[in-house]
C-alpha cells in the first residue's frame, strides 16, 4: 500500500477496487487509535464502594466508616488526614467552653453542634480534595486488605462529595465526621493527659508553694479551661520537663511493683482473656524471632505488637480499669501505701495506657483471680485448653451473665467475635 493516506472515496490502495471508506478505512483507524487507558488499580474497589453507598442496608456503610476511623487512628496525624492542628485547637477550645456554659443542652446535641461548627470552618473543598488524594494513595499501597481498600474507597467517594453533589453541606459528608471524631479524641486525650500529669505533679507538694500563674492555670483547668494550663506549661520549658520526668519515674515505680510476687494482677479476668486473644499473634511473632534477628526486623515486630495493644484498649476497657484502680485508692480499709500505689498505677495507666498494659502483661507475677469459686474453676478450665474457639468461651459468658456482670459478659462476647476470625492455639497437643 502507498504511505499516502487515501481519501474516503478514493480507490482502496489494497487493489480490491472498492472505495477506501468501505474497505480498509475502519481497520486503519483502529490501528492508528491510541491504546485504551489502563484501568485504575482501585477501579473494582471504587465500584464496590459505590454499591455500599447505594445499599439501603446501611450496616455495610457503617462498618466501612468505623474501619476508616480505625485506620486514621492507627496512622496518626499524618499530612492530609487531619484538619490543621492549630486551627482545630483554636476553634474547639473556645467552643467547648461556650457549650459548657449553655444551659439545657445534652451531650449528644452539644457534640453535634461542635461537629457542625468545626467541619463548616475546616472541612473546606481544598481539605476534602487533599484528603481524597491521600486516602486513594493509601488504598493503592501493596498488601492492603480488601476490607481496608473498601473502607478507604468509601472515604475517597465521600471526599469528592462536594464536587458530585454540588452544594453538599460539610456536616452531611460522613468522612468529615470520621476525621473530626478521630482528631477530637486525640485532642481530648492530649489535654486530659496534661491535666492529669500536672495535677499529679502539683500533688507532690503544697499547692500554695506554686507560683500564682501556676495556681491560676491549674484552677482554670479543673474548671474546664484546659487551654489555660496548656499555655502555661508551654511557656515554661522547666515545667514541661518536670512533668515528663515525673511521668517516667511513676511508670518505673509501677513497673517495679508489678514485678513483685505479691503484687495483685492489674486486670480483671475478662480483660486478661481479651488481651490474650487480641495480642496472641503479635506476641508469638515477637517471641519466635531468633536471637540474632536483625534490629529492623525486631523493631517492626515490636511496632506491630504496640499497634495491637493500642487497638485492644478501647474506651470501655480503660474506663473499667481506671474505675477499679481509683476505687482501690479510696478504700478506707486499705493502708496508706496500698492506696498510694493504686493511685500511682491509675495515673500511669491513664497517661500511658499502651506502655503500662504491655508492662503489666510482661512483668506481672499474678494472674487475674475469679470473683467466685465457680468462676475460678471455669477460668482454670479455659487456660487448660490447647486452643480457644468462640464455643469454648460460651459457658464462661453465660456464667458472667448469671452473676450479674453484663460488662464482663460483653467483653467475653467480644472475645468470641475475635476468635471467629483469629483462633488461638495455646499449645500443641502431645501424644
């Protein structure tokens, strides 16, 4: 054929005698067309995410949003995954103070008002665009599970909601609710930790010996204005250093007491079982490392274990643990040393829950003791098994229910849910 392109009505260069348009024109156009675009690696996940958004049963969507929140928490305040930290603090602090003074408002409506005000101010189109870009990149990372890719894809679709839905209000975009919830928990924990550490520090000497500015800041913090305390501590590096030193010394004291043979177990039986279930795999992975394992391999195993510990310490777990420790600290029948040790332990767990939980698991000489003879027998039977399954925990859950311990029974139910996906083999059967 000639290299010159023929006209549509010219004879086809192939010599067939037909016009080019009815002979080789279509074939030549196909050869000259650019190759079809490569499908996006997340095309299928985004398609499934669209199905989740359109499903009348919102349970799948709720599950994706919960998982998205867990991932954001695990990754920490990485760029693009949080509102601007300073703008968030500058807005939330005064708003909380205003809402605290507002009469007749319940906690749910107060949270909603705080959420709406925050996301309207900070959930800008630019933030949503950056959030969607980061979530998409995270979803495409190698090794990401199907469930994680789906949750992240749902987040990506919601992050583009302002473009797809036109004038969508920020408070109607669920991914902003997730970001707010994660960041607010982090902000609250930071402030609560600061107040607790500072109060513990101040408790070590007479308050009248504090400088007037320190007394005023502490009083304001107790009244709810934690920003006043934060500003004071940040203005005096010596105070911040002393708080950190006191926290380290307290943690060391508590860990040393845990190693004492007579030191009581830190956890209730159901809490100990929960931690064993959730941490079994990463603990075994760490223990199985050869002694000459590379430092990077060992660091990664420790990091995996710490992430698992943080994931196991949900709000109900910590609340129950701290409540018991504080009750011991107020027990009039106990001696001063016992009460002081309980308060020390409570402050240490509240300030650094993951570190202290791991220390309790690795150093404690005592196991959790049942609250009745029947419970103690059942716990011994559970620990004598070679493997744990959801069914093996059912008699214990039923016992806790009959004992009038609904929170403990619920914790065991969560153990059963975990074991459905992660069965635990305690030991290998021997012939």
